[in-house]
C-alpha cells in the first residue's frame, strides 16, 4: 500500500475501547476481544484508497482529480448494466460523463507522479543499500508501487546473494500467477 490508513481519532479510539470493555463484560475471552479490536475500526473502502493516493501525490483531496476519480469508480460498478450486442455511440454525453473525467484523472495523476517518481527511485536506492535485508524487503513491499521501472531498478541494484533468502521468503522470486497478469506477487499498482 502506498498510503497507510490515517490513525484513528481520539473519539474512534474511545469508542473502540468501550466496545472492547463491553465484550469483556459480556464474557468474551481475551483472544475474542483482540480479534474484535482488529476488525472493528472502520475499514478503508475504494474511495478512501483513491483519496489516500491523491493526497500522497500532493493533490487536493477535494479537487477535480480526486472527485473525477471517485466518480469514475462509481461508474465502473455499472459496466455490465447495458446490453453488449448493441454498439455504443461516442457522443457528447459519453465524453462529458466518462472521457473527460478519465483524461483529467490520467493527466493529473501522471503529472503529479512525475514529481514523486524521482523520490521513489531514490527510495529504491536507499532500500538496496540497507544492511538489514529482511527489513529492506518488507519496506520495499510496503512503499514501492508495482511500476515496472521501479521494480527493474530495484532488482538490477541487488549485487549480493544475501538478498535471495529474504526475497524467496516473501515470494518475490516466483513467476507471476497465471491469473495475475496485471498484478505482481506483492500487490497491484493502485
């Protein structure tokens, strides 16, 4: 994941503590309350992920790029509502509803990513130079997106065999799964 979830607010933490206390009073054992505590906080949905990426890119989360991206995400859920045996015409309505927001998002993300890309390349260099290989691999999985140039840069910089056990342990030496053509073993580019 590029952007970690935001920390829980004090109010959310207080509610969570109350819920755990209520479970304890109801007689649930400690392992049950620990499991509940891990799943009770609000989970991030696709909209939250989009806004996290937009914020990470330095774009306003209430700006045109963010709003268009969220809007396109909602449209994607309706892809199979139409009959596919009839062709669609690309008219002004289609351009306004889909093409223009799509181009805005792609252009905005691309321009913002240009500034971040050099920082990601520098981070790859830092990770490769770390002495603790296991920690470097863990950080690599968390911080570096699955863009091929970044992956290539990382793997081309590995010069010693002491990386191999750590890469193997995390499944980064295996070929991609047959059904994961658009994904890397450690996750897809958002």
